[in-house]
């Protein structure tokens, strides 16, 4: 397990670095897999009108899955605490929904399909999909590769990343699909119409 703590437009003191490593590290202990790498980025907004100026971003990559958490608070230590708690919840949910299900399926499934699930679906950072729009102008463009996965794996990824939508290639049909979070609750799926 490795944790990298950096500051964006700020100096990270040894005490702050040690605190972040300890808190995020304790949250990551729920996962007993290797490699498990975390990047922690700390930043402070200097604008006095911002109510929560201290921000802690945590990105964890493991076996092809990405967990991303961003939390802002009044104090940097509080931001780290809240981010660590959210990381713990996300990793527990991941472990419950994916890893434990794989173990249960291991008794009934074939070894090849279980190995494919365990290896993950490739690094797919949802932040790369999020284009920031301002005044009808595309201000950021990123290229990504769509990893083939099932609808269930896409549901896990959208929960892990906490985004409103997730784009993936369906493993069975080899078509691009968009999974999105509905404001009334639940999820929606956009797919190409099936040809007759």
C-alpha cells in the first residue's frame, strides 16, 4: 500500500502529511489486496467568500478500479477526516458488492470468468469524461479508452466514483452505453436501438 500526499498551490507540512497518510491509510486497511495506491491532493482556496476553503482529494487505484473522493471543509484536518470516512464507506461498498460476490461466485462459477472479474476492468477515470462547460464553450477535452464491462460492473464503477454518469462498452454487444443517475432515484441506461 502506498500513499502519496501532495499540495496544490500550498506547502504540505510534515504533520499534515503524516496525518493524511495515517487517516487515509486506516481507511484503506478495509481492502486486503495489493497493489493499493492512493494519491492525496490537498489545496486551500484563498478567496475569503468561499465558506469551505480547505479541500482534500483522494484517488485510489486498485486492480483496474478507481475510487475518487473530494471533500471541502473549514479546516484541512477536518477535510482529511471527512474524506477518509468517505473513502472507507466507498471501499466497504466496493468490497461488499464486488469482492465478496466474486468469492461467493467462486464456489459456483468457472475459474476463467472469476479471474476476469478479479483482474478488474482497466483504469477508467470518470473525471476524464467530465467536460467542463462555460458559456457554451468546451474548456477541457480528454481522451479515454472504454473498458469492456457488464452493466453490473458499470453500476459498481458509478457508485465508486460518485459521478452522475458513466460511459462504458458493453462486453456482450460491443456497443457504447451510458449509465446515469436519475434525480428521482435509481439509474437510467442509454444504449443504441437494437436493429431488426
